[in-house]
């Protein structure tokens, strides 16, 4: 198995800096991670030579950090499940998840998950990583997900999430005709009493803001695009139900399953700053067949 590694070309502004200071202060590697690198199978190379963190860097140097192998849980077994990889580099994957696939195993879904597929894929490419999903989707929601290939990369993307620099756009098909072309739903969401799954709009809930835009109206349904300011559990499903336009197939929140057997919700696009490539990336995927069939050739 291969260790995950990251390389940096040293800029002149870091001339004379200790490797320790460069990694801690400039690149966000924690003290705990430096200890793990030293004692648990990692390495630090400067221009191809093994060094300690007390070495000084010079302009133009190539600094390479090899992270130790990650210890996997026995509970996630690799399974040969096809992955629709939209993008991949040495640090992340962008996956187009199909509907009816859970992100990680649970009591209800112990196999057939995205995590099982990723472990199998990592074994095939010789990557000693565990599962680091940056943005999970509900089992029945399809579309784009970002997966980090090690814990350090995951931590960098978690910071991007806190800064709200990861922008996602969803598409949903809802019951009825949404009259306003654009709108904002600002209504707090909390867990429904006596339920561990269902959420509802409630005064003591957490702030939740959803922006929507009508893409196309049909005789009995509407295709809408949605963007979130917040990321509450079931936010889109709860908010659209709250305004009287539940998602097709979403029987938990008032939708009907006669036309589609899951909530008609798709993570269509994602745009984010890649902290290691130091540039913005953007990806988009079309509606899956079950949703596409509901808006093609329909009046």
C-alpha cells in the first residue's frame, strides 16, 4: 500500500524557515500529525533526502511529506461496486453517487455503500486510506460528493466548509406549481418530537436558509434549482414541504411515490477552492434517469 504524500515548492517568502514552522503555520499540519509522521511510518523529504523538521528550507526547495498509513475499521469491507468518478487527483475524488446508495454503513445498510466501494477502489490503486467524505448525501439523494483521500486533506476541506467556500447546487422536482420564479425560505429546522429521523420547521430549531429558482413548470409539478446557506439535515425536503411543495417521492415529508420511488433530489453541481492545487474547480452532472424521465416530454 502507498502512503499519501504532498509536495510543496518553497517560495522565496519562506526562505530560511524551519520545516516545522512551515508545516505548522503555513500548511496547517497539526503537531499531532507531525508526531504520527515521525513515529508511525511517515517521512519528510527535502529535495529527495530524508530530513527532520529542524531542517531549514530555501527558495526553490522541494519539500515532500509522506503521511503514515491510516488504520481502517474492520466494519467496512471493500466491495466491487462501480464508481462514477467525475474527477480525481492525488488528494481528492469527486463522485457522482447514484440513488439508493448510502454514504457509509449503518445498522440498516451494512453493505453496498459508497464507503464499501471506495475501500475496494483504494485497494485496487494501492492507497492506504480510510473513508473521508467531505459532504454526505442521503441514501436516496443522487449527485456529486467530494471525498478526501486522507485525514489531513479532509481537515483542509473542513476549513473550506466552515468558510462556506464550497458551493453546491441541487435540483428537485416538487409537487404542484411554484408560483414565484425565485424565492428564499428562512425557517429554523429542528428534530421532530419523538422521532430520531424526521425534521420539521420549529421556533427552537437551528437557522436554515434555502434559495430556490424555478427552472421549468409542468401541469402538476415544478423543476427547481436550490442553493443552501446552511446545511441542516433534510433541509431542502423540510423547507419545500413547509411551503406546500413537497418533493415527488418524499413520503416522509408529504410527497407521493406513484411516479418515483425516492425523493426527487439531485446534487447537480459543486464549485470549490482546492487548497492544495490552490485554484477553483467546478463540476456538474445531469439528472439521473428516474428524475430526467419526469421532466422530459412532459407538459
